[in-house]
C-alpha cells in the first residue's frame, strides 16, 4: 500500500485535533483539544477526524438504529421472568425496569458528552486515551485485549441458531445451533465487509421491523388488559390478576437485599448498548449534531418499549405461570392469546431481532479494531487501518469474526460458556467505570489544561450515577452468592471478575516490551508521523528513531 507521509511528527501520543490541511494542524499531546462548545455544533464535527466526506454515510436514522438494534436482542423476550422471580412482585419488577432505564439514560448522557467532545470512531478507546495520557500508549495497548473480549458475538449468534432451528422445527442440538451461529457470523462479515450500503439498510430495516413487532406486542397486551373482545386469555390457561388491585400489584414484595441486587443487576445489563453509535462517529454525517439526537431518541424508544412490553406480559400471563413455567415469558404471552401453535412464529421474531443485534454489534466493533490500527500500536497496522478493497474495515471485521467463531466452537456448554459471557460483561463494566471516572476528572481544576468544553455536557449528578452503577456492576460479582445458589457448577464464583481484571496485564506486558524494553535494548526511540492511505484515510505510523549520532530512522507498522 502506498502512503504519503505528513509533514509533522509526534513526540507524544494520541489524539490531536485534525482538519483538512494536515501540515499545520497537529497539536502535541500536552495541548490536545477536543470539540469546543463555543465553536457550535458543526464546526469540528466532521473535520475533527479528517476522513473523506464520502466515507460519512450514516445519517440520523442509521445512528438511531445502531443503538436500538444493539440494545434490543433477545433479553426482552426472556429477562422479565428473571426480574419478576428476583423482585417478588409485579410492582417491584416494573420499578426495577424504571430504575434501569434511568441508569441507561445516565450512560447515554455520559457517552453523548464524550462523543460530542471527541467525534471520532473508536468510542472508549478515544476517551481513555484522551483522559489517561501517561504512561504513553499504555491505555491503548491494554484496550486492545478488551476490545476482542467485549466485541465477541458468540453468545447472540448461538441464540440466533437455536431460534432459527426452533422456527424450522429442527432439534437445536449443540452441533446444529453452532453451525447456524457460524453461518450467521459469516453472513454479517460478508454484508458489512463487502456491501456497506446494503448492510446499513438491512440493519435499519431489521430495527424498524423489531420496533413494529414490539409495539404490536405491547398494544395487544394493553388491549387484552382493557377487555377488548377476542384478546382474552384462552382456556385452560390461568387468567392473570396482576393489575386488579393495589394489593395484587405489590403481592410478593420483600425478597430482601439479595433479590433487589440481583434484579437490578439483570436490568442494567438488559439496557447496555447506548454507546454503540460512538464507535462509528467517523462515518456519521455531522457527528456532533447527530449523536446529540440519535442516542437519546434510541434509548427513549427502548425505555418506552421495555416498560410497555412488561405491562403487556403481566396483563396476559399470570404471575404463577411466569414463575412456574420454564418457558420464556414471550412464549407464554403468545400461547395465552393465540394458542401454542404460535411459538414458531415467535421464534422467527426473536431470530430477526437477534440478527439486527448481531449486525449492529459487528458493524461497530470492526470500526473499533480499525481505529486501533490507525493509532499504529497493532502489528501490521496498515492492514487493520485499511478500507480496501470494498470501502469498509474488512480486516477489523474479519478479526472480530475469527474471535467470535473461536468462542462459538471452543467452550462447551455449561461453566466454560457462562464464564466467557460473564468475563465479557465484567470487562465492559470496568471500561465504563474508568470512562465515567475520567469524565468526572475532566471537570476538575486539575484537568483544566485539557480544555474540555464539549457542545453537550451531562449534569454532574448524572455522571456520578453512571459511575456508581458501574461500580455496583463490578462489586456484585465479588460478593459470595446466597446459600443454595451457584454462579458456576465447578468454578469459583469470582473467577470471571479476576480474569477480566487481569486481562489488562496482557496489554501492559505488550506495551512494556514493544514500547519500553525493546527500544531501550536496541537504542532507538519511537516517534509517530501521519501518513495518508490510498483510501484517503490518515493514520499514525511509528518510526524507530535511532539515538546513535548520524543514524537514520525506520518506519514500523
């Protein structure tokens, strides 16, 4: 790949402000600036990351569905029964969902502030680099491993396989469900890696379909609650009385602190995904203005849908039926209204919902890996940073595809698989904790030199709420489970937390060997220069600058 070098060098790393002219716009690290509110919404929105205008193909609708699809996968069809079981009553369960929506709103505000201040693809990678600048490159190297873990689509792809097989009336064996999982991952790779515009339209269409189905379910439940003819619960199924009286609404409350914590923990994880558009801001038109609208719109829709769906479930399915049945609550809902034959139709709905979730997740995770390539810290960075040959980050998408496939095929059902999912979730909680803490620090006098004045600012209390919610997600898995309950059958209950905390050590080891030990041993220093790729996207390239008098330099990556 031929590249043109820029006319400036970096002796300190990471985010510099950029504009259409490279030569005169680089700012050293100690003077890094973000988008300033005084510049207005659009002044830096597209010029902050100087990618070709043609690369920006995502508008408001696409950004909304990036978030909406990422949040809503399969959880809303099954999680309400878990929340009811741990909270004890319909009233407390709905309060848990409301509290979870508030936490999600806080997270949305935090990421909108960060996205408007640093409107570039990469999400947390950019924010952590901007805030935690010393030692040089350490945060970036540590984040690489977390990206691969958090971005894995193994769990949802297997769920997709199981529901597709159910819809086709095929027994969902381990081999069959994993075969379908590999096929759907291959489909996502092919669509987003080679047919960018089609992939975006497809995930937008699936998001609209998902919203329509969930709205229809909510409407059916509310109409049943109002006694509309033809929508009564069929015999011989139990007629619910969850909303008949105030006492019935709160019946069973008081499961204790452990039940409350478990319910809240499950609800918060059901609403994760509000940062998904932040990972692709370099491809969003007018990113500052768009992210300020897209993320709140998407999360408002999610919150309304989640509350309405829960009301619909409780209007049609009795509490005893939900707690006593081993079937997902959505299946009970369709059975009670339309008979058991509709379960296959439900499997189709859930499969499409999961496909939208997979497409949205893989779309953005491929861009995060591309951004790590653009930073120059990955081996073969030119390969990962490129948009060739189809104008999409195929290398990043392929990397995430291979990791997801390994997780699909490797761990057997049981402890190993649950451990994998729990490690991914815990890693995300760690990242969110550091991000929210960093945002709080940016508003302190000690960080005034960073010049943080983005077009949107989350209220301080909102940032604190988000920070505390993620501390909660970090602490809960470290508390021993209640007597009679197990996280794993044979593994220590805290193992996924320990592993997630230890993952950063792998990145730190890579950073030390690559950025400290080897340069010292071989007598050179690492410097970075901008280069412009053939696809018009700039990236950093590291150069080994010899410390010997009269010696030249060599480009790496």
